[in-house]
């Protein structure tokens, strides 16, 4: 099963939920945790894995041989990202805009474009408390996170439980991380900002056709509008984590919730059981 942990906004506690769920289940199941928040991964702070493998992540970008180029402009026409501009006697390539699709070199009638690798980040794998840990990190100055997310997700073992810690928001990297999940757990907080961004995240997972439920973090801090919205939309609230200064202290010291407060292990185990029942019920409906 693949469970993605997402949110409409940052700071809601996604990583706390993802790492707590993984640690609570590690003695019952073979668990993978994949940190796909590659612009600012932080799950390793709480799991403290021992890394055993590191590799570069690259994309293919075009390299022009102007002696062969006829300046026909077909490469620029096919590029959906405006990474190539063709002038009467000159061609400009913008590597930072290239998505590495390869269409320009494939369609070039003069064979003037070849592909070279450009490193955009790294991927690391390791172990932590019996959990297989994989994360990626986008290189400084690079704009595209999706190639690294794809590489991280290639390590998913369909025979195991894979928990994906997703970046905040609803942008392309978030969609790339969430898609193909069996269930998406949306972490939010009972504030006007939390509710507004939760609505965007719910719209995203509905568009992707992924069953979903809610974790309310800092429960008790706001008003009832969040619960009213969930009731109206028929979205189950699967876990509530209260506004608790001790939880905040643990988090600020890089200590996971279920390690600092072991009584929470049972709650996260029940959370997984509830998710499993929802997924099985959806499979039976199909």
C-alpha cells in the first residue's frame, strides 16, 4: 500500500505524521518512508537514518551543434516550456527551463541537437529503526523538483508499506508525489488559512481520484469551520493531535512524537487500520 501525507500549506505537521506513522508500524510491517519534499527534506532529522547509498539525479538537456542547424525553428515550436528560442542566425538554449522531455532533439530534421546530462540534485537511501528510508534533495539554484521525486518513487516496493512525505501545497511536485497513491492523508490545522489551503488540497486529490482523510493537528486552536467543511464534504477525520506545548518541545528538539510520547503509537496504529479499511472498501466497490 502507498500512503501519501500531504497538506495545502506548510507547517501543518506532515512530517510529524509521516514519521510517527512509520515508526508505529515498523515492528508490524516492512515499512518504507520516502521524503519527496525534495526542496527542503526534513524527515531525516526525526528518523536519523544511516545512509548507505548516494547518487546524482540528472536530466537530459539539449546541446546544439550550430554548424548543422538550419534555424528552421521546429525545436522551439515543440518545446512547451520555452527552453529554446530560434532567431534567423542564432539559437538560445535555456537549460534552467528545460524539462528533459527530449522532443527537440527527436524532431530536429538536421540532427543538430544532442542530449547531455545536467545534474539537478541527489538521492540518498538508508535505514532507520527497521525502516527503509529514501529521500531526494534539489540542488541549489535548480527550479524543477519533479525529476528527483520520480527517482525517489522508483524505489517504492509494491510488496511493502510505502509512506510518502509530500511537499506542501498543490503544485506540480505535489501532484507528482501524490499520484498513484492508494490513500492520501491530508494534514491540516483548524485556522482560516488551514481551511482555505485544505480545500485546494482536497480538490487536487479528488481530481486524481485518490481516497483521502484528514488529520487535524493543533486541535483546539481554532474554530469549528474545519469540522463543518469535512462533514459537508463527507471527508473522515481520522486523527486529532491537540495543541500541546510538550509536542512542540519535542518537535523543536528533533524528537519524533511517538518516541517522545510512546502512548501515541496506538493512535497511529489505529490510524493505519482505518486507512486500510477505507482502501479495502473502495476496492470492493470497484
